[in-house]
C-alpha cells in the first residue's frame, strides 16, 4: 500500500476508478450521461443504501407497474445499477456525468392536476390526499403533472407553487409512480429556484414551458434558457412542455429536439400539447434511438398520437376520464383497434360538447368537483368560475354517455361505460 501522503484525495476525480462486474458492462462516470437505457441500469437518488434497480420494461399503455414511489427523503446519494458497488463511507458520491439519475420512463396516463382552492381563492392543500386516492383507485392513474396549465401554476406565487408541489410529493409517496413538477416561469431565477426545490423534496422530474412575455426568438435562445433551468436540478429528468397556442412561441418541437441532449444531458422527453401531428410525428421519427418520452397533450386526439409513437399522455381529462382512456389504451395494446376507436369517439363526444359550451380550467374544476365529490373550488382571477348552466349541461351529457349515474354523482365516483 502506498504511504498515506501519496494518496490522492477522495474528491480528486482523476483518482477515481470504476470496478467492473464480470460479465456486465460498467460505464465510467464521465460517459454515463451519454449511455442509453440498454447500456446502463437506471439510477435513483436517495439517502438509502444502494440497491439493484433494473431498467424499465417497454411501454405498456396500461400504465406503469405497481410499487409506487419510494419512501426516501431528499436526494443525497445515488442508487447504483446492477453490478456497481456502494461508495465507501466518507467518500463523496459523484453524480454520473452530473446527469439525471436514471428512473423508469414516464409512460401511460399522466393527470395534469388541478390546484384545489377555497371559496376565498386560497390554495386548499387539505384535499390533496383524497385527490391522490381518487386518481389511483377510481381512475387507475398513477402519474401526475403538477402546477401546469390545468393547475394554474403561472397564476400561483412561488411560495404557493412550492407548497403545492410538496403536498403532492408527500401525499403521493408509496401511492403514485411519478410526480413531475412544472417549474416554468417568466423569470429564469424563479424557474431555477423551483427546479432546485423540486429536487429537494424528491420529485421524479421537472418540466419547463417556454417563457412567453419576452420570448425566445429561435431554437438557440430557447435551448439556452432550458439548459440553465435543467442545470439547477442535475439529478432530475427534464421535460420540455410544448404548448405554442398559449405561449406564442412557434419554435417547432422537432427543431428543438435536434441535438438537445448534447446541450441538456438530463433531457428525457417532451409534453407535446399541440395539434400539429406532422411536428409530433417527426419528433418521434427523428429520435427513435434516444428512448425519449413522447407525451401527447391533446386528449381528444390521443389515439392518433399512439399510432405515431406516443409513449404516454398528459392531460386534464384523465382526472375524471382516466378509466375510460385506460380502456382505450388497453384495446390499442391488444390490437383491438375497432374498440380503441370506439373509446376515443366516446371521449370525443363529451369533449366536443363541452368545448362548444366554452371549456377551460374553470370548467375542468367544476367537472372534477361534480364527478369526484372533491371540492376543487373556483379558479384564480382573471378566470371566472364555471356557470351553473355549464355544470348542469355537462352533468346531463356525462349521464347520457353512461359516464355518470345518479349513484355515482351521490358517491362522487365516475363510472366508465362499456
């Protein structure tokens, strides 16, 4: 053994070595950020000791498997993949390539959660535990997207967004599979603050919308902004939230994705909330080898997106039509395309009806209150609460489609028709 004085310090990267497990391919830390899912097991951030965590299975429209989220606290260490040794006590664990820890793909249905509020317009955290149980038990939805458009994230203060995110992570532990927090903001500093906070509370990923007041003018501008936000939470998977109809940022998603992992190594996919299926299809076609999550965000067109390669979906209607949509996904998976199309048409009948009445965040809150029995409260100004006429018409339509019966309405459950 060399004398103590000749040893390099544990923090000196040049002194680090990677032990290889016989028969397994083990990557050097500096290369791990570029590894594909076939090359390395996923890593998970946790204070708990390392344990084996295999790479995820291929996409199944039935949604992610059982097991839920771990009970670990703030990210501090790294759970390594198969064949890796636990770091020696006292040695600072290096995040592999400073990249996101490898988690299973975000796939299946992801509910864009509503932010419950009191009648006085304050956030109402007391019902979120009940909300989690409703999604899991009644709708079969175990992934959520918090503080997005449906959640009125950009109408909340930074403090409120932090508190809402904390409550979803806490109440979802061991029940939900993945909690992704939207941390987009007009201010880069605020977005970075929210990203850091999401990592601290144990979220499973972060998403960012394009800044839409002083807008990025081209792909490079937008990439530079996203890169700085992602760097604030280097252990979390990063998703781009593409919704040009609201942001006015017309940079095509296909263009943005070209070479994005070289700039943002933690990039894992995008939430595509646009009706441009050409753009979406090219995102999939040009990135087939990258194992990105392609999450479609237009609920009434989901079946079309599945044909084009969507690996999952994020939407507001999955809060109360999740069970019906899961039936469509199951039919598609077993190649019963006729049944899948019938399910999609049934969902479209309701969405088409409420769009004609005027459909947005306010109306989504009213429908969720109606079918779940959980009070979502009014939206925050400048949005106005849904009218009684809208609620009565929506209720009648739900019943006519077999989505809602008098018993369900009384008990706060949404029945799915066959």
